[in-house]
């Protein structure tokens, strides 16, 4: 009985992790966020330091997303 509960909790955690990854590494969403970030900077809504930090985070996520996409397509 306890083993089933633990197994169910682990499975739920895996499902949640998959959904988070899909959201975090969604290429079109990252591209949109980069565009919005550039607009915020050009409109002087954020300073250069904030822009650079957030841009780097988004570019890192984009790179990872592209690597995952490549790995998924090669796995067939």
C-alpha cells in the first residue's frame, strides 16, 4: 500500500517536471519574451544591467531548448 502511494507521488512529480520543462523551454515563448525584453529596454522601462541579466537568462534557456529539440528529433 505505502509503495503504491510513494510510486504515485513520484509519478506525479515527473508529470509536473515535464510540464514545467515544456513551459520553461518553449522556443516561441522564449522568442516572445526576448522581443518584449528588448522593447522594455528601448522604451527605458528597465536599465541596462537588468536587460543584460534577463537577456542572458533567456538566451541560456533558448540554447537549452534548441539542444533538447535537436536531441528529441535525433531520438526519432
